[in-house]
């Protein structure tokens, strides 16, 4: 194999591979990136057997071939090269020669035929939508994925297509729930799957880089994304997602309208005094607006008043301040609406001018 590539896009592709390759080196070749060059294209592939990515890049092909090389070592070398000078990669006798200007490196390789293949499942449901739309949906929900590996089904994101042509993403860690949906301009079959955290993170990156139309292919055990010159494939979490519809409040009678930025600033200030683990805050809603207070075991206290529009009976509810701030950080509207019932029932919060994304937060006993 002998190819010449522009340094900057090559660095971007190798960096992307770095985030996918196996870090623990349980199978040594999984720490490598596969480089393939044929008459028509040059592709870089990385996988950890759960998530795989293949990206195509333009370059000059003098000799076809394929090889695998340490993703970490390749990235560190390419990163240090001059951004304006092209990079030549040549294989021979178990090594890869990397040449750029006056710089020359010789790095050990492993055969390409030992690298795992990225198998694609058939009979997939196909979804087409704008990349920036899917990236926004992931940004609006990914923070609520659980980190508790004992409940694997909560550590990913539910991708759900319903019979009304809506694509819905849902995450929950048992204490809060985030939901975002978009209406598709196409007719498709219903399907649902749980996509693991690592794949969700990589899907978001690819969608942010390729904001044009992207395609999702969802099959029984796999999800595949095609975004421009990039293809990502991931296994699914084999589990049943909780019946999330049951925890979304319906017809909560009391409604508050609050300026988002001011609300977030007040939460941040009061969390300085709150318990550093539970971040518990007391929110008191009344005709006068919203009072927020906090205290801790050292008898320290804080209290602030925030002007807010509120229609309902007076109620004091305890919340984990971090959960509220995470939701506010995902909402882009200048003001938020909170639908309440009582001090023991979950609240529903969403942007005033955008109900596409909605958040459910369970209260704390105070």
C-alpha cells in the first residue's frame, strides 16, 4: 500500500478512531485502526466489537493495500506533523512508513485480515432526517443516561419510532427522565431499541460534523448511521426499556413560568450551601413567585426570591439542584414552564416556546 493524504482531515479521522478503539487492550488488535486503500477509495476503520466506525477520505492511491496500526501511535505522530504538508503512508515488511516533509517514521503493523469485520444486519427500518436535528435531540437527552452498570438498560438511549411518524429519544436514570422528539417527513415501520452510551456519543459527533441529511438503519440487534462519508455501526442493549409513559405527568394543575437564565443562576448559587452529594434545594411556589433555599449539616443556609408567574396553590417541593440545572442547560428557550401537582409528585418542565423536549424530575422529601 502506498497512499498520500492531506494531514488535517487525516488527523480528524484518526482522532475519531481514537474514541472508538478498545482502550483496555483485551484483544491487542482492537487498539489498532484499519487502513484500506483500493482503486476507488481510502477508508479508516476502528471497532471495539460493540461500536465500529468507518470513514472515507480523499487522497492519492499509488498502490492498493490494507494494514492495521496502533491508533494511539498514529494519532500522536500525525498530530505533530506540519498541517500544510501532505502525509505519505507506505507499507512494507511488517512496518508502516509515515513521511511528511523532512519527517519520517517507521511503525510496526499487524495484518489487516486479523481485524474484525463490521457486519451489517439486513431487514432494517430506515430513517432519514437532518443531522443537526438528531444532534440536538441527543444533546437534549443524553445527560440523563444512567451510569449504573447493574441496570444496563438505563445506561443507553431509547430510539423509538411510533405509528405517527415520530422519532423519539428517551433517557432515564430512575430519578429523572428526558424526552425529545421530531416528526419525520416519511412513512416508516414502528421500531424501538436501546443504543449504548458510547454509540450515542459518537452519533452526536458525526451528526454535528455532517449537518445535512443522515440515515439511520435500525434492525433487531444493530443500529447503523450513515452521515456523509462516515458509517457508524453499533450493537444494541438487549433489554426492555421501562414503560416511560407511565411516569410523565399528565394534567398537573399548577403551572409556573420562570426566566431560564435567572433560575439557573439562582440554583447555582444556592447549591454552594446545599449538601455536596444530594444537592437538595427547597423550592416554594406561591402567588409571590418562587423562593429557593438550601442548608447543610453545618447549619449553613441560603435563601433567595425569584420573580415568577405562578398559577396554583402554594407548595414547597425538594429537588436535586443538579437535576434541575441539567434540564435547564438542555433547554434553549428564554423561559421555562413547570407543571406541578404536590410535594411528592414528579414535575414536568419544558421550554416555553418548544415542547419538542420535555423533562420529568422526581422530588426529594424535605
